[in-house]
C-alpha cells in the first residue's frame, strides 16, 4: 500500500492487487474502464467469493496518483456504524455500500484502485464489529467447583473440630502445660481467642492439601494435550481441501460427550453447496436436457398449447436472456473477452453459487454471458451473435425481499425489468393466471430437494422509467431512512410483472450425512435443522438425510397453516394446544433420560416451523392473553424427535439455541454450520462446530472445533467426546479421592498427638506427593485410556447415552469415591497403628518412631492409589506401564536417596536412614502388603461382581467351583501338615486343570479376583516357611500376574520358587 500522506481522514490511497485495504475508503477510480473492482471479504463475513464494487461516477476517469492528489471535494459521512452492509455517504452524489471498500477486505483480479479514506483506526467497520468470544464453561468445570465447595467445607470442619478438641483436651492442666513443655510468660498472657484463631489457621495449613490445587494444572494439561488427538485423527482428513480437523479451544473437549441437542444448518452443512442447474419450467412446461445446439432447450412434457412455435421460441429465449442478465456475476479473465472461442474459457465469480449455476445453465443451452463493458452487459446468443444491454439499475438481493432485479435497455431502445427470487416473493407480484402451472412445478422440484427460483419480467415505458429513475436517485441520495425509502421504491417497481418460469438447482447431500444423523438419533441426541431455505426444499432434504422417517408424523406451524384463520394468533394458539394434547397423550410423563429410550417405542413426531411463525411465538409475550405461547411451543419441541426451522434469519437461529439452552435441566447444545449466517448460533451454543465449506471460513474461525465434513461429527461426538468425558471425569474423581486418602491419616493422627499440629509426613513427601509420586499415572490415564474400543463406540451409538447427563460426576459416584477414600485412609492409619502396638518390630529390640510411622502410612498410600489406577486401566500401553511402575520405583528410589544422605542445608535430619531401616523389618513388609490388599479389597470385589454378572451360566458355575476350591480347600490344606513343596504343586495343578483358569481367574480383564486367594495362602506360607523372602517373592509374582493378566505367569512361579524353597 502506498500512502500519499500519513493515514487519516480524507487521504488518498493506491491499493494494488492482492493487498488488503488498511482502512474504510471510498472507491474513486479503478484500472478498469468501467471503474469496477473485485474484492473478497473473507476476513469480515467469511465469504470467499468475489464481490463487485463500483467507483464514484464523477471520479471514474481519475486514474493516476497525480489526478487524485489534485482532487478537492467534501465528503459527507454518517457516524461510524458497525453494519457492514449499510452506509450513507455523499460525494458529488449519494453513495452506497457498493462504493465503500472495507478494512480487512482484499483486492482481487484488479491491478490497482484509487480511493479516499473515510474511517480509520477504531472507527472502521471491522474494528466496530470486533467482539471477543464469550467464555464457555463445561459441565465438568461446574462439577469441579461443586466438589471443591464440599471439600472446602470438609477442610473447615476438620480444622474446627481439631481446634475445638485441642482446647477440650487442654482443659486438663497436665495436658495444657506438661512438665517437659512449660509455657513462657508471653504465651500465658496471650488472649485465648487469638490463640484459638491462630490454631485454627494452623490446622487449615496442615490440612490444606485436601484441596487438589494441582488438579487444575493437570486438567489444563489434559485438555491441551488431548486436543491434539482430534487434530491428528486421520479419519478427519479431507483430500478435497487438503485439511483435517482443527481445535480452536481445548476447554470443551469433555463437553463433546454430553451433547443433548444438535442444531445444524442445511446448505453447505447437510448438503455440498455445489449447485448444478437441473431443469427449468417455462410457462408451466418443464425443460430438461439439450438436444441440438441450435434448438437450445429440450421440452419434456409436450408442446406449449397456447403459443405458436415462433412465440414458444421467443419465450424460451426471453427466459434464457433473463438468466444471463439478472445476476451479479463477474468474469475472471486476463484479456478482453469477445467471441465464441474465448467464451469457452470464461470463469464466473459471484457471491452466490446459485447465480453461477444459473448462468452456467443458460450457457449450456446456448446463451452465454460474456461480461460487462462500459456499463453494457454482453450476451452471446444461440446464433453466436453478441447482444448488448445497457445496465441502468440493479435492485440488489436482500433477505427481506428475497429477490433481486435489474433494469436494462436493449439496443432497440426497449427498457426491460428482469426479476428472480423465491416463489413466495415473486408470485404475489405477477398476474394470477400465470401462477398455477408454474407453481405445480416449483412444489414438485422442492419436494425433490431442489432449490427453486422464479423468473419474471415486465416492459417499462420511457415515461415510467423517468419517474422510476428519479425515485431511485432520490432514495439513494437520502441521508436519513435511506434503506426504508429504497425498499419502498423497490416494492413499487417490482409490481405487475409477467411470470416467465422457474429454475431448479440441485445442492447434493453430503456423503454419509444420513448415516451420521441416524447415529446421532440412536445416541439419544435431538437434531434440529435451522435453515433459511423454503419449507418444501428443506423438508425434502430432511427426508433424504433421514432426519424425518417415513413413519414420522409431521406437525406444521407455518404461515400456510396459520393463515387459514383471520386472526393468526387465535389459530396459532389452537394449533399449539392441539399438538400439545396429542404429544402429552402419546408421552404422558417422561424425564429427559427416559424419553430418549421412548422414541423407538412410540410414534415419532417431527415439527416444522417457519421464521414468521417463530417471530409470532417469541413476540407473544407482548400480548398478555397469549404469553404462554413460548412455553407450549417448548413442550411440543421437547416431545418431538426432530425439528425443522425454515426461513430462519441468523438472529432467529441464535434465539432458538438460546431458548433451548434455558430449558429446565440446562441441556447441552451443539451448533454446526459453514457460513457467516451460522456464526450467531455457533457462538450462542455450548459447543460450536464450523465446517470448512464453500461459504468462507467465518464459521470455522468463530467455532470451538472445525471439521471438513458433516460426517465427521459422528466420530467427534460418539468416540472422541465419549472418551474425553470418561477420562476427565475419572481424573477429577481420582484427584479428590487420592487427596482425601492423603489427608485423612493426618487428621486421625491429631487425636494421638494432642492436637499439636504435628505433621504425620515429612515435608518432602508433602510437597512431592501431588507433583511427582502420583501425577504422571493419572495424566497418562486421562490421555490414553480407552475403556471401550473406538470402533465399538462408533458402531454402537447407544453407548453414548450411558454417560449422558454428566453421569460420572453426579452425587452418587462422588459419594462412592469419597467413602472409598475415607475407608482406605482409615485402613492406612489404623493398620499401621495396630502394627505399632508391638513395642519392637525388629529382633534387636529397636523401637520405631513417629517418622517411621508416617513413612509406612505414606508408602501404603502411594502404592494403593497408584495400584487403584492400575486396576481401573483397561487400555495398557508402554506409556502406562512406564509411568505407573516408574512412579512407584521413583518413590522407592527417592526415599532411599532422601534418607540416605546427610543434607547440609537441613537443620534437622529427621528422615536420615528411616526408610532403609523400615524395610529391614519383615513385619513392615508384611504390613505394607496386607494393608495395600485390604485397601483395594472393596474395589476388587466390585470388579468381580460386575464381571460375574457378565459371564454365562456355564462359566459362572465353573467360576464358583474355582472360588470354593481356592478360598476353602487351599487354606485347610495349608494349615495341615502338608509340606510346602506339595502345596505349590497342588496349587499349580489346580490352576492348570481349572476350566476357567487362567483365562478367567488370573486375567484381570475377565476375572481379576485372584487376589482373594492370596491372603489365606500368604498367611499359611509365613507360618510354614523359615525364610520370609520366599512368601514375599511368591506373593509379588501373583500380584504382577493380577495386573498383567498373563495366563502363563503362574505356572512359572513354581519353577522360580522351587530353588528358593529347596
């Protein structure tokens, strides 16, 4: 960009091809003769198609920097507005959006242009439209906050209880001030309230580790690292665009597994947005295919009865000329285009793919649009002759009018208006007798899933045109209410037209779109289609993609059904009451969970509503007599398996999503779309997914996740979403569980140390517990765990319903994990406490101290919580093995290292040689092993009961026999006088001969209950063996077999144990 002066208001600029406009500027001139230029606004509205802008007619000849620099003029501008498509300026004449080039847009297919800056800096429309994304929070984060409040209450309760009991215990003078710990005078004079408050804070610090602060770091790491699995998934790669999935935010990974409602666009999302001209209808007769080039169209349903052959041909040519003239298509060429030979190389550009399809359709039938030169539209007819039409005015398309028109002047001087638009926008403006025949074809094409447009024209007398031209100029020059005035003029012009025919353009259904919707329905998700298309076309697409089944009963709330009555509100109220009664009779009472399963048991219902009816419902609150429309409408929607909302404006899409979000129970919503008109609902929903389609990348940029195709939504939700939720839910519960296991012994210890705030664990253990000893195993689990195979998850969508409603983070699972942690923490402390009832744990009469006591508890704690995670792991990789067994090995190594060296920077060497001395006692080894097993016993029992229920009756009986043998026969034999070698041989024979072992008993994936039989076996081996390390070795071998599930391991135990026994 070359600036003539520092960039400010009124400064001239020269912008060259492929450069971005640095500010909002008025187009003064272009390198083209007609003063046009082409820009793309992908960074503004996501539209990647080229748009045409026009220079001010009074400055169109100023094509040099010098001439622009000498220009002196005044520009009248409105105040900066964020609306991208409306503006009011005045420079010699009134200017419109077609004269304004916006900051962020890019110049295309034009060598250079000259303009003048009108808005700069934060006054540009791009800056005014900037709005940061709202922070979306997942249901898991809300559950974490709720659990945190519970544990904060537990922390406060523990501190309050210990503070209270401390002063109760110190109420005895001897306990308050023993002879060996006399108080100072200052301590005696301190206020008791201040001392109580200080003690309360001390207990808070002592027990603060119950709050899993490190969990937040781990959760963020899990979300960030886990998001790469979506980007790396090869199934999401699309060869057509050479791109895969993209994660714009990793905070909502688990929310993909909790979706209740899916809102999807139709065009470009369910369909390809690749338009192809299929057929047309002229004066009520269908034309399809090409016969000879000279003949043009091929009529398929008989000759026109009301016209001669010449008249019929004239009507066909008039229709094709209308397709070549009524559009905003531009030509992308390097050289001037003229003649038939060059027309074959034409490349059409337009902001609408429908227009390109229509122009190509006309070209296929002999009429070719070859561009605009000097304000004249040039068309090559079937006879290879160039016809020129002066373009007088273009009445641009907008979503309210739903039509566009052009006024052209022929070479003979006739002035014609050509109009094309939706049938609902064109039929009321043509002669009534011309509608019926065309209307039947339009409805049939819509039922076939084609996009239809009606084409009309009228001749304008010169005197009438002078009046129209004057009205258009006055409306364009208006500085106030300009849009309303122009709309009124357009309405006055587009009246009393003659209907020529209609077109049918096909937008093909995306690959596997129907299978994806079927899978989402099977997973219990409700799918709503929100589209701006007409009802018949959208309805046909919904049947094609199996949103509606042939057995689905459709309930319609459309303009057609409401206009049957004089008062629309009364008729709407009658329909709402009627539909509600019908659905309540079919589904008397059902919760959200039970209703999912009821879809296949009852008649399925689908709802169709259009934009005008929705506006009537949403605005009904203004009428006190009908303020319950919205609630009744929501009741109907909740009972329907699918909802189709057609003729929707972008704002209405967001309103629909917001309305469902606010339902009772706060269902999780997901929106998916591909265009700029879908951005509002994507930002409004809990999870927004953008498709990298042909309508630009605005939806993909504003979404949380972007995928190439709609079919990728199936795996994204059913596989990735399911696994992400299970992983992070287990991570959250596990963190609270292991921290409660960690702090509960510390709390119990206060009852035995006079509530003196004496820590049970060494400071190094307190610091490294969450950082080093237990962090990596759960992180690896939360990234790699696959409790169900991915192929199974995608092939059986019903598995998605098992985790719906935040099932794994409800009160029941939370209480289970909490009571399990309380049980294990109690076992850790009192198991070690009972061990210390013996005055000496070694033969040399050495007595262990409080740091040994705490180290034993901490060792059991670390091994138990780590092995608990190993029990929960179903998908083992080398990473899981490395972090689980590596963490345990690191703890042992660190304990030896920390207690084996006299550290010069420590004032107190309280852990010196404690760990090594502790492991020199056989009783300590036995206590650690037994306490680990007792702590894991409830979990093992639960796994056994779950697996027993899955087994067949035959396998179940065999398992009972094995249970009976191992639990009763082996202990009885072991307590008798049998020699130890015979016991080992008997055990191996039992394992080898059992019909369910080792594949069932010894494989933890099938029947991980073999740990039950180790306790009686171990107790007997200790009594019979002189060498304690033999039983420890055998027990270790069984434990390894329990977690590895290797059926060949147990027979090898005897081979290793025999030399030890001998």
